[in-house]
């Protein structure tokens, strides 16, 4: 199989936004996380694997000023830049595999609804955990959405890891505490449903 970057470059160069299962015109679950936790408008916020999702658009509209979007696909980044137009100047875009990510900036909010469940090797999961811990401030929020045990076993043709609240807690418990967790069905553009588990962690 082609390497992982080539895979995602192909997805974002050949699929329209409503031709991918994760499309949401308004990602209300993630937006509500920011509102319900009264996240500061000046917080350093990063969206991991955000692709061309509409979260950044909504955060800009809500007045957030220190936004970062990381995605492995430069095609995804170009699509959201084009959509945002002049607003794109207010976002820091990063083309990188999360496992290669380095930053001088430390983050107050780490949002990931798209990336973590694609890590299937224990060593990659532990590397993600290390990067997350190193690049977040004390008391940082970590909002994570992954496929649950009732969700799909593949996404975009790739194997994924399924989780429960308990298994996510097991991965991150040394550095983070779970403040809230819940499961939710995401309705895809194809009229199917995918079950997610969401966890709102706080860094110790």
C-alpha cells in the first residue's frame, strides 16, 4: 500500500467534502466543548488531523485568536485555506504527521477527533502520548474523539483502533484526568452512523 501521507494526499485531492464520512457542516460536539468549558479566546489551540473540517471556521467566528491546524495532507490544508480566504491569515497551518510534530509553542487545548484512532501500533500510540504531554501546558484541555467499540473497524480504507472510556483512560492516565466522557453517533453524508467515544481530559 502507498505510504500514509500519499494515502491522505490522494483522499483530499480526489474527494469532495461531502464524499468523506467525517464531513460535518457544523461540528457541534467540538464547538460545545469550547463553549461549555469557557475556553479563553487567547488560548493556544491546536486541532490535530483537522483536515478541511469546519471547526476552525467556527472557532474564528467565536473570536479565538491563537489557532493552529495540523494535518499530514498539504491538499487538505490548501482546501481549507481556499475556503477561509482572508481569514486564513489568522490561522497557523502545519503540514506534518503527528508522530513527527515538533513545536516551540505549547498548547492550552489539544483537539483530536480525526487522528488518534488511526494509530494501531503500541509504539506509535506511546509516541503520540509523549508528544501530547511535551507540547501541552499544565491544566491543558485534551478533547479526544475516537471510534468506539460499536464503531467501524476501518476508515478511509485504513485499519483503526477502537476504544472505550476505560481504555482511553488507561493510555493517558499518568498525565491526564478524565473530566467528562460520552458516546455519540455521527451521521455520515451517506446516511450511515458511526459511534464515537469522546473524552475531555485535563492535564495534571
